[in-house]
C-alpha cells in the first residue's frame, strides 16, 4: 500500500498544494475583510433602512452578521465548497475510472496486490489529503484572527469544524468513488460527482431560504454541515457528522464490491 | 487452465480452452484478432473473471494476489504512466515485490539496447518502441517463474526482436515458463516449443512445432520438360493440384516418399518447395477446422 500511496502523492501533489493554498488564502482574506468592517453596526444600518415587513424577515438573519459569524460564513462559502470538492471528486474519479481510461490499471492490477488494497490506498490517500487542505484552511483562519485582532475561536471548535469539513468532503468522495467503480471515463464520473454535490448544495440553500421547502433539507449532504453552529455557538452534532461518515462508508463499500467483481480494464 | 469459458453478454469469447505451460517451456498462443488470446491472458492474470472452467497459477486462483508474486506480465495494449521517468517507472513496479530484487534489470537494459540516457526521461516523451522495451523490463526484471507476453514484439525493430528472442530462450533455459500470445507467426515459430491455435474462442490445435509442421499442407511447384505426368496428381500425398502447361502446382501433406519416387521417374526441369512456415500451418488449421456454435 505504501508504494501506491507514494505514487498517488507524487501524482496529485500539485492539485493538493494548489487547492490547499487557495483555501488558506481565502480564509485568511475573509479575516482581513471582516477586520476592516464593523459588521454589527453595518447590519443595524441595513435593517433600519428596510420596510417594516422586510425588517421582520431579515432581522434574524442579519443579527448573525457578527465578526465571528462572518468568519464562520467563510467556511460555508461556495469557494470553500468548490475547493474541497475539487480534491474529493477528482481523486475519486481518477482512482478507478481514470486508471481504466488511461489503460494503466491493466499493468497495476497485474501486480501482487489485492483489489481491496488498491481501493483502501485510494481512500486513505483521499482522507489524508482532504484533512490536509482542511487543516491548512483552519490554520489560516486561526492565523488570520490573530493577525487582524479578531476574537479567536477556541482550538477545540476549530478542530470540530475540521472534522465536519472532512466528513462532508469524504462523503462526496465516497459517492464519486462509487460512480468511479462503475465507470470507464474520469471526466464523466467527475461530472456525475459535481452534479450530486451541486444538487445537495441547492437543496440545502432552498430549504434554508424557503420555509415551506424546509422538509427537503435533510436530503442534502450540506444540511449536516453547519460551520456557524460549530464555530460561533460551539454546538457540535456528532450524529450529523456520523451520518456523513455513514454515507461515505456505504458508498465506499459499494465501490469496493463493484471494483472487486468487475472485469478490467 | 481447464475448460475455460468467458462470455461478454451474448458473445462467447472463450469456449472450453484447456492447456498448461510446463517449467522451462516457451508456449505459443496464436490466433487472429478477436480470437480470445488477450481475454485468456487477462483471466490468467486475474483482470477478467472466467464465466466457466478453472485456472490455477502456482496452485492458486488468479484472484489471489499471491499467485502474481512469481508472474511477469506484458499487456498487449501497453499503457505506462507518462509523468514518471523511465527509472521511476521501473522502481515503482519493482516495489510491488519488496522481497524480490529486480536482478535482471541491468542485463535487460543492456540486451534490449535501452540507452542509459533514456532512464531519466519522462515516459510520455519516449518512442513507442522504447516504451515497449520498458514494458518488457517491467515484466521480466524480477526474474518471474512465469512470463505472460501479449504481442511482445509490437514496435520493436528487427534487431531488438532478435535480442528479445534470445532473452526469452535464456529465460526458459533457467527453468522459467513463458506464454507468448502473438499473431506474428514467425516469432512464435522461432522461440516456442508448443503452440496452441485459437479460433473464435476455441483451441483448434495444440501441438509441438514439429507436429504442426508435419500436418501442414505445403505447396510444391514443379516445372517439367514435357507434359505433367498424370499419375503424379493421383498420389495420396497430393491433396490438391493445378496444372498450367508443363508446370504443376501441388499441395502435399504427410509421407512424401511416393511423390519423390514419382518425380525421380519424370524429367523435371525445376521445382520450388519452400520451407513451411507457421503462416501455412496456421491457415491450414484456420480454414479447415469446424467451429461449433459459430
């Protein structure tokens, strides 16, 4: 397995480094922006200019526009999701379908390693890399809060956020890996993975903005990922993280079973 | 392997294929494109699962990764990691067998004429022939007990092909077994002791090269000084004949002594009787063998 991990690291180093650096830079930038604006008074001024009906609707939302709330929002920003998914989906799509497409799988699978070992190496590498870019982002948030004199989040909350971030991305990885185990082209598999992630994000957004559609929220992966609750309120729902981990485990089990039984290449 | 069968949906790719490769033997596996040669090799390596029959590799199932520890494999459609250098590629595949040092690597590099300057270059910048050499070294560098080669001379120039044949012979002389799948018949003829001919998923012949040669229908062209002797065309050894004036073309098989005696009695001006090659043998079997469920 060590041989496969070394190969994966060499192959994907550029992607991981780029995504990790951009995520860290983005989180650091969020801290810089938040430090340059008085978020609370800005929110109050916005509310004061709104008609009474709109004030009723938007006041609860804008009440969360604190410095800490905005920094937490950085972890739910589409850019953050896109970077995490870029790593999770590309690793999963290349893991099986990409190797089948390139033809290299024929020579690798003829070596004395089991197919289970091959898939496990992909999984271990993906989790490690998602944790790495998440860790870089979290470090950048902590560093940004110190550099720009923002109230720092307790380290425990940052670690719990990292855990939920990893859970969400590995769930996306697992689903895409399941597609990959059936596929022969990395591009099509990645497209399917992006589609699932996009759909999940949209379902969560619709459920959050439209009370009558709130019931669809639990059908989204993103429903179980709430950085604001973790960072600002210090609330960590272990069951929700476990649910994401369960999705990952089930999807990976499907991928493993399919890969063990399929003909190659 | 015994009674090996493989279906791809409604298509029967292999039907009851049975043979074994003995230690020290170079075994040829011949057939036209689509006959099932590559599918057979992929089943042996564990890439493809058989629909029926059994395959044992050193007493183990091909799905058992331990069965591949003493195996070297060169795919017919070779794809290597283009982002690695040639040396990194060889090291990568060598590390899958940490207990076996790639002891044959240096010798193979030299005998296949792989220039030292190639090793630090990325595989994607190498020619097709050089990549094929790398594929051969990947398959053979750990000196495996069984070597499976699918169309091994693809892209190799004639000089390197000659070296490759010598390498295979030396390999077998150390008690290693080699299974060569090919449609380059002259190559198999030179290096193999036994040959199986595959047609539409079925083995139509499994014999030594000598037996195959004995069974072949050979073409003899004779130019007589006068008319072609009639009794010549009625001999048992003559399976078919064509005459054109004083020239006779005879397709002959089996015991040729009666034919030679008949020719000795006639006034022969010239004759052409080329050495039979596997092409003739192959075509004889391929054209004549009946195929069930075809």
